[in-house]
C-alpha cells in the first residue's frame, strides 16, 4: 500500500531552502557524514535490551 508521503513536496521544500540549510551546516561545521556512526558502531540491540 502506498504511503503517499509527498516525496516531491519534500524535495521542493529542501531545494527551495538549500541556501539556508548550507549556511546552517557551515555554521555548525556539519559534514555530509555527520550522523554516520560508521561500520564499527554497535547495533541498537547491543546497546538497548527490551
């Protein structure tokens, strides 16, 4: 079943605000891999048990 999440709308908003996003990333020195944990990061199940 399609989610109808509006990818095109999201893409247009990001494109229209790209200069603002770039300035924010530059101000806070955020690179394209900022949120990447890397291949050596533990899995969530290794960190949290339910």
